[in-house]
């Protein structure tokens, strides 16, 4: 069996290398099949074809990759070998393909929480210890905007416009009128899938309460915050009979008041920090104050209803916590907010239920489309500014490009299509909604990157407002953020233009 697996890997390597070098591989999105009468131009979408030269050879040069070992991210680059599961096998095959294609050797360096400090100290010392840097976006963005990462836009072998990179992410982390970009991400980050938010619902309870299945509601464009509230209200039952509100009772909705609040502004397509269309300078969006105040009012109505059970503080509601999914799996709640990582790690508990998924609700039916948020801990990839040699910079650009391409071809299908779609989705309707959620992936600077504003982290400041008691003065509270946010952004705009 081991020999057979090795032979299979060798064949995959040869096929994928040929496709990456020549662009003659089958377009991963082509649904026309192998039709010899169809021209290559019609069947191959060049946005998904890697165009690295065939003859790149770096003579087994070591590539030092420092990465954050964190929930949902620690196995994005690391695999013990074949035979450890579908996703682990795919990561292993991807790594072998990249190393063989470019004749490089990976040295993977795990850090629990100090990636940015280690890289900064290495740069100050003259650089050389770290090449590629992989870290959560929320902590990588400040070093990226202050010169700790190389500008990727001028590298010959790296093409962020390819669609095996995530384009919305690219736009969020591109700065100045010269379009300088210091971070990239995409399916090379399993966290791009795992840390996406969804609404999970109990189909059995929906049917018992004569509620329309959410698949139909979503596809008709009627899945809104108002609709969700209409479903969840008046559903509380003291089912354990102890006279106390507890997670063992029955609810319309289960959620949390920290990271579970984060997807609402993105789902409503409201952006408190925007970029100038011409200069790409960052600015506070005063026009968003009124709509986000209206959004807060709708979300507060949900959070303050007796039929909503809320897990409080980061000890109960954070990435890596399973309180919400475990409570939902008791079968007494109609809906819950989850990230897909929760489904992956609680599959056995959910398997006995009949459930479906939906996006996070829209603000209103007038909103043209759904928007799905990926948690701000999603992995970013960049090159340390400590790498001064231009030839080495180009090598690292090629490594990133090859990692992204082969991840799209191998790791993405292993996780998204084989594990997530086939294993966790119980019916074709849920699989269709899954595609809708990922097709509606959206990014927002104030949600994913507002850690750069140390005195006013917008994402964190919104959490108690979204989940708090109904109160007046929300608009004036948010409007007061404008001065401190604008001052901070002005400094970063100046710094980024100076780097440029």
C-alpha cells in the first residue's frame, strides 16, 4: 500500500507540474468535460492557471517559514505524511509538489503567539532567520503597514490577480495609489474555509413549528434579521423545569457576545473604514454611522429576546470554543451562529440531527446580495522585510505562487468538496447553500484589520453595542470614534506612502 501511495503521488506531481508550467492543465472550474472539439481557449480559464516557468531550480535552497500554531490554522502547512486523513494527505502532497517543482526544502517553524515579535527582532538584527511569514490577519496587518513585510506587487513570479488567491482579501490589504500589497491569502489558508460564519438550523424543529425551511427563504432573498427574529421569538421553554434560564432549556437562537457578533456589519455590507477610489488612502466613513446604528438596533432586538441564549465573554465565545455548537447539538434550539470549524470538530454530535445551514442574515430584503464574513484570524502570507537579496525575494515569490496554485488544486477540493461538502452537508440543498456562502465571501478593513487603531478597535467596540441592551445615543457613540480613527489612519496613510 505504501508503494502504491508513493506511485500515485509521483503521478500527481508530474501532472500538476506540467499544468503549472504550461497552462495546459484542465481548468478546475471547467464543467464541459473532455471534449476534443472544444478549443483550449474555451475550456481553460487563465485566472486559475499557474504560469511559473518550467525551468525554475533553486538547488534545494532551504525556505524558512515561520507560522502561528493556532486553532483552525496549525495544519495549513504541516502534515506528518500520507495516511493521516484526506486533508492531511492533501497538505503533504501539496508540499511535496511545491518543493519538487522549485527544488526547495521547507523548514517549518511553529510559534504559539509571538510570530510578529520574532520577525521584528530578526529584521532589527539584520534579517536572515525567517523568509515567509504566516500569521493571523488581525495581528499581521500592523507589521505589514509599518514596513515589516516586503511589497509583493513587483515580484516577477507572484501574481495575486490569479484566482487561486482570494481577490477580496487582496483589495483589503492593497494600499496607496501605486497599489502596493504586503499580504496575500486564499485556499492556501484552510482557515479561509474553517473560519467562515454560518447559521445552522434544526430542520426537525422548523418542521414541528411549521416554519418554512430556510433553504427556500434564503434562495428567495428573504433571509433577513427581521425574518430571523420572527422565527426565534416566543420559542423559550424551561424544558428542564428548574425555573432557571440555562443552556439545557429550549431556545429559538444560540449565539455569543464576542466573535459571534463580528459577522453582522459585513453581512449588512456596512463599512466604517473605506479607501479613496483614487489614492487608496484609508478613511473613516461617516456615511456609515446611521446605517450601522440601524443595524445595531435590529441585532439588539435578537440578543435581548428571552428566546436567545447568549454565551458571554471570550472564555465562552471565541475561535476554538464549542459551547454554542454543543448546546445546539442538544436538539432544543432552532438556530445558532457557528464557524465551520465548529462543525468539523463536533461532527459526531451533529450527525444524529437533521440540520441545514444558511448565511448570516442580510440587513433587509432590499439588500441585493448576501455577504459572508471570515473571522479576522484567517491566515495571511507574506515575505519578511529582512530578506534583502533580490534573487531570494523572487524565489520566495515563486514559492508563494506555487503554494497557492497547488493548494487550490489539491487542498481546497480535499477540504471543501470531500470533507466539508460531502461529510458535513446532509442534503443537496445544504451543499448549494454552502456554495452560496463561500461565493459571497466579503472583506472589510474595520472588521478584519482595525487592530491597527490601538485606541479604537472598531470591531471590538461594536461587540458590546451589537449584543447590548437597547439604548439611545448609539449614533453619537460611533460618531465620536471618527476623530481618533481618522488621526490613526492619517499616520498609516503617511507611513504607507513613505514605504511606497
